[in-house]
C-alpha cells in the first residue's frame, strides 16, 4: 500500500501543473474577454506574414 | 448571393442596409444609399476584403449621420498623441480606441484585418464586449492620425474624448479574483479526494495511522494558501468592520473560516480526527463564485461620465494670420479665437464674433428651441451650433465654464459619497452573528459539565455550521440573474448593490425634453386641401431656410426631392415666414400671421383639440390649410404615467418653458409640474424630496439632468443609442424600453422577495446543522455534505426563481 505515497505525489504534481497553466492563462488575459475569441475562431482566413513578425506579444492566442 | 435586396419596392443599401429612399448609387450592380457607403465598399473591394459582406448581411455603418473626417489634425500634436497611446518605444506604438459602432461579426473581421488597408499596422484586435480596438503599429510607416482617419473613412470612427486623455491604466481586479478562485477550487478538489477514505468510515485506510497523518498534513498544506490568499478579502473586510465597531456579513463568515481552520489543524495534529478542510475550501470556493457573479459589470457602458466626455477633444482655433489649427481643448486659453461649425459644440464660454447665430442648448438646459445669439453676446459651453460656421473668442477656460460649474456641487463630491443604504444581508448580519455567538456559548457551557474538551468541540462546531455561506450567496446570485434579465430587456444597471434602491422607490421624477418627448421627432399631419408634389417642394424649400423647430419638423415631414431657390426670405419672430419661390409667394406661420394676409379667404380654424402646434400655409394669397405638429411622445408613455401615478408620487422637471404645460396636466398633479428649471434647481428639488423621506428615482437624458441623476437615490439615464453619451447615473435605459419601467420596478421588488425567501431557506439549513452541532455529533462528513448542499441549493433556487418570475412578468429571459 505504500505505493499510494508516490501516486499521491504524482497526482498532486499534475494538479499543480494545471494550476500553473491556469495562472498563466489568467495573467495572459484570456479571462478578460470571453466573447470575441469565440467569434474570431470562425474566420477561416489565411495567416498573413505580417502577423508572424509581431514583436509586441498578441493578447489573444487563438488566431 | 443576391446583390440587390428588394423589400416591398424599396432598395436596401448593400453596405449599411438602410432604405435607399430613391437616391440609389450603383457600383458593380450593387445598390448604395449614398456615396459614403459606396466609397467604403470600394476601399474594401480593392483590398480584397469582401468577406466583410458575406459574414453578415449589410453590416456597414450608414454615413448619413456621421460627420466629416477632416478634423483629426490635433492627433499630430505629440502631447495629445502621447497621452492617447498605451505603450510606445522607438518603433512600436500600441493604442486602444473605443469604437461605439462595433456591432457584429463583420466588424470584428474587418477591424482585425486593418493591416491590409495600412501596411504600418502590425496587429489589431477587437474586444467585442468593451467595443474596444487595440492596434499596434510602426511609427515610421504610419501615424496615429492616419489610422484614425482610416477608421473614420470606413465608418468606425473612434470616440476620442478629453476624459480618455486622463484615463488611468485599466486595473485587473477581475484577474485576481479568478486566481483566488482557481486556488480555492484546486485545494477543494484535492482535499475532497484525500478526505474520501474518511467519508467511507468502514475503510481500512482509517485504521492505518501513517496514511491518516499523511492525508491530514497534505490537507493542511493545501488549505493554507486558501486561508491566506483566497479568503483574504473576507478576513480583511471583517477585521475592518470590527475595528470600526460594525458587524457586516463578512464577520460571521470569517469566524466560520477561522474556526474551521484552527479546529481542523488541532484535530489533525492531535490525531483525533480528519478535520474539516474540505468544508473550509469548499466554502471559500462557493463564496468566490458568488463574488465573481457580483462583479459582473457592463464594461462597454460607462456610468460615471462627467462633462469631459461630452465635449469634443479638440477645436479649430485661429492664429493671428487667420490660419486654422486644431487644438486639444484642455490647452485652450482665454482669449483664443475659435471656429465652430454646424452641429459642433462650443467647448468653453465664448463671445460671438460673427454677426449672429443660433445655439441649441437642449442638452444643457432642456430648452427645446435654439436660442438666437447676436454679435458680442456670450455663448455658453456645451451649446450646439445650428447654422453656418461661426467665429468666437473664448472668455473662460473649459474647466471654469458655466456648464462645468454644476460639477462643483457637493452631490459630485466623491469624498462625501451619499450614505449608502446598507444591503439586506448587512442589516441582518449583526443579529445573526450575535445569535450564533449566544448559541455557541450556551451550548459550550451546557457541555462544560460533561467535559471541557466536549464543550470546546461543540462551541467550534456551532461557529462552523452557522457560517452564513448560503446567506452570502443569495444576494449576488439573485441580483446577478436579475441584472442579466434587465440587460436583456434594455435596462442596464450599474451593479447589483443598487437594485435594492430601485425596489424601494416612492417617488419618480421625469425630465421632459428627450425623456417623455422626443426632441427631434414629431407627429406632423396636414389638414385642408391636398397638396400637390410641386407645392410640397415649395414648402420644404422655404422651411429648410429656417432654424425654428417647427419649420424643421415640417421640412422633414413634407419630404420632397425638388429643392428650389428661395428669394425674399423674411422670418418674423413668433409669427411666421414669408418668401418667394419659383415666382410664387409663400406664407407659413401662425393663424394671425396668415389671416392678416388672406383677408378675403375664409380661413378654417383647427377644430380638433389636443396637444399640438398649428402652422398655416398660404400660397400666392390662397389659404391652403394647416400642419398640426404634435410632440412625439415615446410609445406607451401615457399608459406608463397613468400606472405610475397610482403607485408613486410623480413629478415633471423641465428646463423648457411652460408652453406645453396643458399637455401634461392629465398625467401629473398641477403642483408637481415644474418648468424653467436650471440644472441646479433640479438637483435641489430632488434634495428637497429626499428630506421629506421620499426615495427618488430620476429619469432624465441630458447634461441638464446630471445633477439630479447624481443626487437621486436611483438615477436612470435614458438614451436611444446605448453606446452614446449618457451622464453619470445608476442605470441606463434604452429609450424604446421606457414603457416597461413599471415592470422593471415590479421585478426588482420580486427579486428582493426572492432574496428574503432564500434567507429563510438558508436559516433552515443552519437550524438543521445547529441540531447536529449542539448535540455534539457534527462529524466532518456531515459538514462536508451540509455546507456544499446548502450553497448549491441556494444558487439553484435563486437563479431558477428569478428567471421564473421574469418569465411570468413577460420579460425576455434568453437572448
């Protein structure tokens, strides 16, 4: 039964990873605007070259 | 796709969807209502941005209402520019604009493809809910001015206001709440998992000491961030309240949180039990969900605007050589010569240098007719110029002008914030807290005879179980749903804490111009010989020359497309107009005015009685008939006033003269009709009502109501376009929805009843829990079931009953 110590440790690590991802997404502004990305994902336009050169990091992540 | 949308033999513009009204411009077989719309289509077509038209039908913005786009020179001024941009380094600039015209999917698509129209733009992204566009661009390739010009040219003119110049960086309080919620949820889930063996009391794991301690210590470690981080707002608020000698709802919550934590730590370290960490983290998790609901606001609406957002950001000034410059108005000094054009606002009190002009003060004073101003007279800030471009010299700075003085009243003083009526939950919490403490102490004393340890156990158990989580959730969940339902029905409230003030109202005060009546709208009908199209053309040509509101209303009404040259135009104040058009003499004016000219003609008088002005027409000395111009009431307003009259004391405050008094005597008692009110008098009148223990709702629309709206218990600003300017207020209502105001008040009262019912429900939970606690049988399992159960059932009960009540009242509950 001692294997539970390891399993619990692993599960906690995984959970902490997700908590960290959640923190990252909130700080990244993904919870600031819950509406526009839902619309934006429907545009099937080609990715333009200019967008790839962006040095100013885009706030939204799904286009 | 069918390029020409024809509905009932009218052609609809391919760009903006408006009726083309006969003047159709064609391009590529597509109809446009004006050359502005055609131009936008051309720009988009040339840049392969046609997707704009396939995402939604006729998504464009009509150009008929927006002004000229040749006024952005001030954006080249580095000082103005630096204050507008969010971020800037050597090459990059990022800036965000508020664009009220953003309204559909196509808008987002087009605005995010701006880089195709201007190669200097690197990235543009839209926040639809805030109506905000963030752009980052390269400064050496394009400029702020050309971007704003581009936006204006395709119909998305950003709203650039003076207040924006002084705007603070947006705070991220909402993000913090999400993080706290995340931590609490994470701990809640994991602790539940670790506590699971404890729930199955027969499990063999219980007996194995090492696991017991291991899980317990993990629980403590997980609960510490919840206590210190997630619940910090509650603990701080409770501590602040206690230090001031108050008890708010956060006090019993904090007592519960602290006793849960200390008791659990004690039980775990002493090896007595598994502790209540699952209940603690669950409690905080649910409380934070409630707070998230509570914080919901309408970011695209601004409830705290002052005069700064009403005035334009810049004005055209003249230097010594009569050359025109754009100047941002906060740099406007006394004695500057400025040029104001038709429909522009006067930014500061000025003296007129041109011969004469008309100024429309309706937004400032509520007076519906433009005032004539002669050379040398003062024009007050906030007036809108009607007529040709005019030169004037400023005599005061913007911040010292007549209009801005109102904001010096104490009602606008933030530090003396009007005594907020404490919420229902806050009012009962002192009683509740004292009651719980009394029960806890009594139960503790009773158990003292058995054992000291048992006494402590029971004492803390009572504090734990009585933690008013459900109580704290009922208000945000009920009013949060109510807020959503109100918004779906065109009534936008600032936040949930003001709904109770709406429910408690006893008096309702209306503004007249723009609120009960529509200033720029009238019901015009013609009585007498039918007019030919030619005659209508004559009348319109003459009426168009005049700035008198009746003339303008008639000109709009006759709507003929053949304008003619007007000669010998003469306007007699308060009488009428005489003019020659196409060789025919036209007389337009009052009964006396016309009868003096047509003595031989039998003139019929208007026989019907009612609320309208009469304008007679004579052509070449022949009397033709008369126009009846009635005030255009908003739909359903009479019914609304009737129903309000029986329920509340209703009052009418108008900045206008009392010429229309008779129209309102049917709906208001004589003494409650007040005319010729200045903005300050309106404010004082509300104050007077409040001193007589009335709780006042003020409904108004203009800056002249700003003081009254602020002073009233619940100020409602009325607007026909929700994203346009409204003075500071507690709620914004869509003009077409004003007729449902009585339903809205009913619904707010029902919401308060629902809160009271859910208080009752949560008290039942508390009593059941107290039964367990006092008898010394509160196991962690009972707590872990009872506390989430009560929270969730309160959430479900309040949400469902609010929606049910709204549906029964005929309010829209889904989009």
